[in-house]
C-alpha cells in the first residue's frame, strides 16, 4: 500500500488497524498519527487483544519494510486475512511529504489539550499550591494516575484516586462544599480530564488542576513525596448513588448506548468478522476478583489517557463494563467525545452478566503467546547447569536484562533477531541457548533461530529458574548485541531539560498540525 492509499484509508470510516512494528524509542521520535505502537516482538502476545477480528484490514509500518516482511508470515499464521505493508516504509511516507508526530499516546494527549482550552479548566501553579499546603488550607489533593505512578512520586499529601475512579469515590474524600479539590498527574492530560470529570458532577467545591503535574512541581524546586500508599476508602453507598445519578445524566447528554448481556453475547459471536472490544474499567483488585471471561482490564483513566494501547481499530465496537454502569458510562462518554464512533456500556455490568449465565474468570490472565506450544515441542531445553560453551542470548526487554541476566549473556532485541544473530553467533555449529524471564518468548526466539540453521535451545524456566537454582546473576548493560531502543526512560529520569522539553511538546500539541480529535465538532 503506497502512502497516498494509506492516508486515504486512515481518513475513511473503513475499519482498519495501522501497526507500527518498530521499538518504542523509534516510534516516539516520529510516527504516523493514530498508528498503534506494536513492536514486532510483541505480536504473538498483544495482537489478539489489539485487533480482535482476523477480518479487519491491517497495514504494517516500519522504517524501510524489513520488519513488515518478517511480521507478515506471523500474522498470516495467526489467521489475519488482510495484511499489507506500507510500501517503502516511513522513508517513503516522509518522501511523499506526509507528516509524522512525536511522542506516545499522542491522540489522547491532543484531546487533553483541546479539553483544557475548550472548557477552560481552572489551574493552580505549583508554588501557589505549595503555599496553600504550608498554610494548611482546607483541600483534598488527588493523584489521578495509576497507583504505581503515585507510589513512585506524588505531591505531598495527595491521595491516589485513578482518573476512572474520581467521580465514583470523591464524595468519600470531600468533607465540605467549600473544600478545594486539586487534581494532579505527572504532566497535563490526566489532570485536565480528571478535573473536568469532577466539574461535570456539578459539585459546589472549587476544582482545579495542578499545572504541569509532578513535573511542574519538580521544576519549581519543590520536593515530591515518595513511597506514598494513601488511597480512597471503600466506596460508600452515598458516593455510589451520587456517581450513578451523574452517569445517568451524562448518558442522556452524550447519547451513550447500552447493550444487554444477550446483545453483548451476539456482538462477541461476530468477532470473526468485526472488531469488538470488551474492556473492564474497574480497579486491578476488582478485575482480579472476577470479570467477564475474555474481558481486558482497562482501568477507566488509562482507557482515556492511552486509548491506543487498548484499541487499534478505531471504527471497532467498544463495550465497557464495571460493577454496575457508573464508571463504564463515564468512561464511554469520554471516548465518545474523543470521536470513537461505536461505544457502548453493558447494562447492569458484571452482576447482570452473571445473572444471565455468562462466564466469569478470576485473576489477571496471562495466556501463552501464539505459537508457544508448537515452538516448545520443536525446541530442546537445557537446565541451568547444562549451558556448556553455548552462546547465551537474552531476549527480555533491555531494562529487565540490565536488572539481572545470566552471566555472559548477550542482549538482542527479538524484533531484529534475524538481522543481529550473525554478529552475535557467527559460528552456526556452536550451540545457542536463548533465555528470557520465564522462558516463553525465548522459546519462540529459539524456534526462529532453528529455522535459520542454528542449534538453538531454550533455558528451561528462563532466567527466573536460573536465579531460583541459586546461580548468580549479572547486572548492567554488560553485553549489548543490539541498540536498546525498546525502553524509553521517563522525562523525570532525564532531569530538568527533558521535563521542560516534554511539557513544551505536550502544551504545543493542540497547534501541532495533526488531525484534530472530534471534541470541537461534538461540542458544536
């Protein structure tokens, strides 16, 4: 598919997915707007959730076509029937004068900036908030990010309430109508979306977003709190009832569609021909305690903040579910405002599904990657004490490799294994042992090497088994056989210049010239 045809497809209403097969570092430096990041090494793990129908047309994108050529047979083996590649890769796209955008989750962040400007979300500067904290002003500060991000560093005294939980739980935290509510995240998007969610409740409280979040706090020379564990209490009947009333009003205002359990069953039965996403927006603990079989855990705040990490087919059907309807409805309303054309909520949520006899799962499923069983049958394994003089290759993410790996192992990105193996293991007669954390992805990698004529084996149980056997691990990026562009450090980790550059980039998104989201058209 040439650049002109791809651009026309992406501008159409035809269901499709555009998958960028490069690693995160390359993708972040420049990609096609609304292309989904899916590194080639993750295809067998993540593609079925990102593109749940084998009939949906898929276009593969990389720099020059090399990764697409390697990925095509994998998608065919997985049953995808309409797979094409961008002819000439991104080099041809650029040569045709077509734009690229920088960053990740760009679509969601463009929406956040447009929301700020459209609704004129009130903001508070970091030093002003610090002064109010020092005066002990009556405030509730909530961190709308994930609990993991909150625990790493938050504004002093903040309470962890992920964005999708704010409307559901805020009344259990606010003690009076005069109390100011401050919403913060790490940068900008989730602060604004969270603040606007609360403002839409119609609360009498002053509601503000912390300008530039924890990065702004850090840049102002203020000290973040680390290791915090505060969270909202279990939701009370009062807070639950208030959220339900808001959700009913929002559903009417935004024309949120509801489906019955029987209608959801019928939708899921059509997945062979249509992309249907079933996303559970509750907390990690609630999802783990029991969820609809096959539902993907997609907490509400992250579903809005990083939509492209859950949905690759924009024109697909998205069904959201929770323990009733409030959280799913509020998340659905945001997705509708972002322009997703087919969003629905399961009426009655998990209880209604259970009453209708629908299947339930517990825990957080971690299915084996596609092709794992066949690869395991074809690839010999070796125990930790049987390496001999084999070349050891680690195909874990580069940050996991740096934390601890088999001594002497060479790190190679699995996406580019075929291109790098000649330099790492020039003697094909010498055995190669491949490892990763648990031995699953390394089994697929070893199977690939065997097709290339290598005597490849897999370390039984992976690096964890090596460690459990009491054998030493080596740390650090000691032996890199490839460029570690698969993991990108956060701006916080790079210091002031990186944080300033990131915030300037995010603030400029609304005027960057990318295709706008549909907020303004919706508002009109």
